[in-house]
C-alpha cells in the first residue's frame, strides 16, 4: 500500500473577491480565528501523516515564506515554487512535477473543511483510477464546479460554474484531490491550464477513471467576505471543529466586561472598555482596542484595530491596524483593508469596501 506523504496546496490566487483584505494579505494568510488559514491547513495535513508540502505561489508569496520558512517549526518540509505569471490550477501542478514522488494530495488553499484525509486515502486505495476528488452537496452549485458521478462513484462529467438553473447536479468539487502522478503527464508544460476545465475532462475523455468521494463534512470556501464571516460563526458555534489558539473565548472569561455577548473570541493584549458591547460572533485580533460605548456584532477584526468611542460595527471585516473613528458606523457587509483611517462620524453604507487600491505588501 502506498502511503501518501506529499501535498500540494494551491496558494497562487489573487483573492480578488476578498479585496481589499487581499491587497495586504494573500488569501491563504488571511486569519481564521486569529491564525493564518494556511497554518490550519498544514496542521490538518500533519495530522494525516503528511510532512512534505509544496506551495505553488505567485501573489504576495513573501508573506507566506516569512511565516512558514522551510516548515521545520511545524516539523514539516515546505517548498515554495513561485510563478512569474499565474499558471492556473493545473499549470501550477505541472510546474512542480519534478518534486512529486508518488500519489499526492492537492488542496485548494481557501477551503475550510473537516474532511478526513486518511479516510479519503482509503477510498482511493479501494477504488483505484487516476484520482479521487472530494465532493460535497450545496444548495447553490452555480458558484462552483459541478461534478457528475454514477452509482459506482465514477465521475462522468465536469461542468465548471454553470449558469444558475442549468446545474446538472448539486454535488460540487470541494477542492481536495488525491491524484496519481500520471495526471501530471497529461498537463501541457509552460502555460496556463485549469485542472477543472481542461485536465479533469481530458482524463475522462482518454478513458481513465476519476472517483467521487462525496461526504457530508463541514465545508466552506473562504473566498468571499460573507463566507469568511460565516466560517467564523460556524467555528464559534462549534459546527466546524477547530483547535483554538490560547485566547479568551466565550462567556464569563472577560471578568469585568458584562456586555460581552457570547460567542466571542479575543486574542492577546486586547482592551475592551467596560461600557462597550461586543458580540455575538465577534473575533478580535491581537492588540485590538475597543472604546467606550462602541458596539460590535457579527464581525472579525484583525490585529491592532482601534475602535473609537461609540462606533458601531456590524457584520464587517476590518484588516490590521485600521482605525475606526469615534461615532463611525460600518454597515453590514463592510470590508475595510489594512492601515485605513476612518474619520470620526463616517457612515459606511452596507456592503462598503474601503482600503488601498494596490498591494501594500505587509501582513
Ligand atoms: N499557484 C497557483 N496558480 N494557484 C492558483 C492559481 C494559479 O494560477 N489560480 C488559482 N489558484 C489557487 C487559489 O489560490 C485557490 O487556492 C485555488 O487555486 C482555487 O482557486 P479559486 O480562485 O479559489 O477557485 P474557485 O473557488 O473559484 O473554484 C475552485 O474551487 C471550488 C471549491 O471551492 C474550483 O476548483 C471549483 O471547481 C471548486 O468547486
Ligand atoms: Mg475558492
């Protein structure tokens, strides 16, 4: 039995739908409960026995390299392969072919899931073929890659991002694959290739088999602000099991602060004025400070965010070191980038986007 020892985590996307957050932080480094998402992904791989991780990157790669280095801190071996131009989800794999030693996992870098990777290995071993793909069922498959399979789990078609109403199935590609090295030989070299639109269909056309590993695990693609907030809600409620960093979580641990409405998760060195109202479903990064009478609900603040007296923040995401002036109001669905100063009294309409218009290259 071949043991899977390698994983390729695709981390080269620009995270367009998370702008302006991703102007300063590449999508895999966006914090989930105050820890870069990719660290959580590597931890999951580690638990499945994988020590060798290849990261095809391209957009703001230095932030990733600075954090993980060679991986030794995690007892892993992390190798970066930087693309000058984005090579696409298959081109990025072809580009690391020389590093691959056997069957390997591929993970989309923006998927939070409780999928059991070892169970998926067992499924692949039992079914055979060129690969196993994790699928999940969703209410609206149009935003994803639909994958059609038969009663023997053999995949018969891929339909990427079909128009609403024309989806052939509600089972979608959940962004975790276990592939045999032969797949790499089917990808043309040196050009932008999509695994979903080109390589997977090509494998089927050539008569080789891919199998659907459909599960009911927790699953969410973090690529949109509303999903990023939903993921935090689901972790705070316990729907998505996740190990948390030391920090203050939940009710009763805030001492004097009577106006904490759980669930709330607070990083180190956070100051909350006694008259502020915080929660439910609020995550505060290291060093945040919340002023008197401020009100925060359903929101995630990254590191060092300052919230002035009487400011109101609802269903919003605020990146590191941003200052929200006294009496300012962030309507539902607002996303504020790094190092922004929101003047006192500013009203941001629901769905607002505030922040740098270009990469600021700082974590
Ligand atoms: N290295 C590299 N190079 N990585 C890339 C590139 C590239 O050119 N393009 C995208 N990626 C990475 C992204 O960083 C992300 O981690 C992953 O590949 C998927 O890209 P997304 O842009 O997030 O794709 P999507 O969410 O629209 O669709 C994909 O994921 C869905 C599940 O979340 C597809 O695989 C769908 O079929 C799938 O349903
Ligand atoms: Mg995505």
